[in-house]
C-alpha cells in the first residue's frame, strides 16, 4: 500500500507540473509587462506611454492573466491525462467534462433551497456561479476521472448497446459520478475547508521556522518527485495563504500584483522563487566548481562538460536536478547539506522581507520579478548569495577530497558510439534504442512518461534494468519509488528523449 501511494503521488506531482509550468511561463510575461507599466519606467522611457506601445503592453498583460483564472480546469484535464494509463486524450476530454459537470451539479444543489449555503464561498468558474473550491476542485476531479477512465475505458456491452461501451462509456460514467460528487460537495465542503485553512494557519504561525521547514522539505523531496505536490498545494490552495477570496501563494501574488503594495505580498512570496535564488544563482554553481576542482585530472574534461551544462540549466531557468543528481547518490551527506541550505535561503529571504514571486529561481525570474519590480528588496539576494557560494564551495570541496569521492561520468567513447556517422535523427533513435535496451527491452516497458528532467517508466521486471548501460546514454541518476517504476534523470533534454523512446517502443 505504501508503495502504491508513493507511486500515485509521484504521478500526481508529474501531472501537476504541466499547468504549473504554464503558470510560471505566463507569469514571466505578466511580470515583464507589469514592470513596463510602472510609473518610474514610463517616466524614464516616455515612448512606452504612447498609444501603440501602451496598447501592446496592456494587451500582453491581460492575455498573460488568462491562465491564472483557469487553473482548476487545467488541473482537471492535466491530472486526468497524466494518471491515465492508456488513451490519454480520452481521459483529458473526460477531465473537462467531469469538471464542468461538477460545477453545474454544485450550482443545482446550492440553488435548490434545501439547505442554507450562505456561509459558502461562491464564485464564477467557466461562467458558472457555484461553489469555490479553487484548485482543489480540479485536483479532485482529475483524480476521480483518471480512476474511472482506467477502469472503464475498455468495458464492453451486449451488441444492442455496444456503441455505448469503451471510451464512450467513460464520458457517461464521468457525468454520473461527478454529478453525484457535485451534489454532495456543498454539504461537506465547510469542515474540509476549515481543516485546510487551520493547517495553513498553523504553518503561518510558525513564522520563519515554518518557512525553513518548507524550504528544506522542498529540496529533500527532490529524489521522489514529490516536491511538485508540496509546491502545488502551497501555490494553489489556502495552505500557502489567502487574500480576498483567492487561495494559494502563487495565485495571490499574481492576482494582486500592482493592486496592493509589494510589502503586503511578502507573506505569500516567502514560499515562491525568492527562497531559491541564493542556492541556484550562487550555491549550486559554487558546488559545481568544487566538484570539478576535486575531480581527478583524467576525469576532469567529462566532469567539466557535465557541470557547465548543469550550471547553465540551474542559473538560467532554475532547473537544478542535473546538478543535484550528479552528487545526490554518491555523496548523500552533501545533498542533506544542500537541503538544509535551501531551507536557510527561504528563511533569510523571508526575514529580510524580500518580495520576489513566480516559481523558477533562475536569473530570468530574478530580473523580471526582482530587479524590475520596485519594492521587491532584491538586493538582499546579492548580499546573502556570496556567503552561500563560499559555504557550498568549502563544504563540497572539503568533503569530496577527504572522502576521495569523484563524480562518475560516462566515457567519451560511449558517446562516440552513438554519434559516429549518423544524422541527428538517426542518433536520437539510436540513443532511444540504447535506453530501451538498458530498461530491459521493449517487452519490459509498460508505459513511458516524462516531467521536466526525468524519464518516468513503468516496467514489468525491475531486475532487467542495466544502470551502467543507461549511464552511457547520459543518465545522471535513478530513482525507483516502487518495484515497477523507475525515474531516469536526463535533465532538460528529457522531453525529446521520451518522445524518441515512445516512437521506438511503438514501432
């Protein structure tokens, strides 16, 4: 049961990532256009106040806001899609059908007059005035619909009604079940929402200690992939705080940007990107330099290439896993140190009243949401960051040299085996073939998925996996949350790898 739960939450975290990533990407555009509309910027660059530039900036600002109001339905679709084992597109459609059915059924119950629902929070979602559960409604719908889809998408009926079997029945059962859930939810939502709000209040009452615990857990959960679940709950539910009917630290920050003073948003940004900058812009690059310095001379060229690629991903976009998995398993003590420093970074930024939102933690977010936003107190990152760089370098270099630990990187000869005499597409397919062989062959593969940095594969027999062969394909590390599921870390290039692997497996 424990393994099944871990597998479920890992898959849930992967499914949450797509809408959250869209939110973060739109957030960068929102932040940039918001900065260009500031009075100080318009005074310095009067051209931006002219009708045409002002129209373009205002339009982009409005369009970038679209995704924020639709987050619950995006969750319903993405989770149904992500948790479905087969015919995912059918599950995604059922996710939307289920969510809309839930909204309408809840509205019917609220308007029935059977009970007094005046204490419930009502809001318009997809044009329906109904119970406002925020992102939790989408998460719940996606989970329920995925279960229904996996159970009934192949059901068969007698010939007379055979047309209504299979994937068509998924829509039918989704309407029935989500309709029932929608009718019941207004009756039971009040105690559930009070419990969630109470937990959020407890976390908030812990002050800086609570922020430190969050930041440390956010890093410690990286190996399991469950950090996506933790972040998603804080960013989109009242666990991350509420303001004027909007739940979730990211939702509040983006929803009230330019509407309230930046200082009023500090209690919410403490769980966002600001806590990552000292680690991503200073700490991990210094750790990478220490890893390179402590590597034996014969391995330095290969390690240098790996570290440069990892630092680039971390520094620019805030993707840390290529670097973290380089040392996570060979030196777990360093990963614990890294997690504790992550908590310290979150705590210090909160203590100094830094107000930098969004989710990335790379240099782009630092400029767009920090330097470009008056009142963000962004300079504290530059004050604290060098101390993180020194601490990371000293701890990593000292530990690796004293323990005589070196990072293992695939030999260059292995890379040549893939690259010699082949076009780009041929190399990609050949690499995919090597990955499949490392996973035990086509017959051993049940399903292939990916997130931002990991190839996630369901297998029949884990014992057939050849980790050494996978390392030769560029794998940085492995996570095996269950006996039938493996996560192979490739970094930002994983999406292309996953597509190629799926192509080869299909044919």
